[in-house]
């Protein structure tokens, strides 16, 4: 199964700067609100990388930092891991094939859900030998498995696993 990602990711990975990656990680961890991204981007870009990460932690909700047992040092480790994954993705070109793929998709970062499905996600069809399954789930890319959507997502995932294994 695939969670809301197309097979070809190198183009998008080449667009992601350190600042973008740090902000995306903070958004995924619910340390910031999506509405704050434009202002945060402007504030963080001129800062050194360590200062960007410290700023995100310094302005994050204490409740969330406690829930995640997250410190600036731990967030820095996560950010470096995420950046390494971005670097790997810049040179990644998919190849080969598998029997089939189940793609769970949701509201994309840009464009409409239908455009995301038709123009990006259906490219998985080129890498499978049988028809794929595309299942729309609640949420957006960063909230797909957040507390507000985890129950419906896990129910959908369990249903699909039961169908695939049955």
C-alpha cells in the first residue's frame, strides 16, 4: 500500500529547501498551523539552519512538545533525517513492477483531489502487473493519520487488508 505519494517524487524533492522541510516536519508534527506557513517561511529563510529549528520549537505549543517528548535537539535529529530522505528522493527514479498497489489518497497540497489522482497517483499503474486500487480517505497530506482522522483511516486500512488477504 501507498499513503498519498506518487511513484515519481524527484521533481518535488528538488523543490524542497531546508526551510521548507523543517516547516513541513513541524506541520506534520502539529507544531504549527498551515495558515502560519507563509509568515514562517519569510521569518525562517534568512536564519541559520539551527536557528530555524530552534525558532520552530520555541514557538510550538508546549502541550504538543510534551506529548511528543520533543526538544530542540530531538527535533533537529528528525529534521536532519527528513532532509536526508529529501536528498535521497532527488535522485530516485522508480523502476520494476509489483503485482498491484493499493493507493490511499486524500486532499493534496496543491490542486484538486481529482487532479492529484489523475495526474500523479495513477502513475502507479505503470509499475504494476494488475489493476490497482485507489481509495480516498479523509484529511490532507499532513493530517491523514492525525488524531482527527486516525480512526477512519485505520478502519479503511483494516477493511482493505481484510479484502486483500481474504
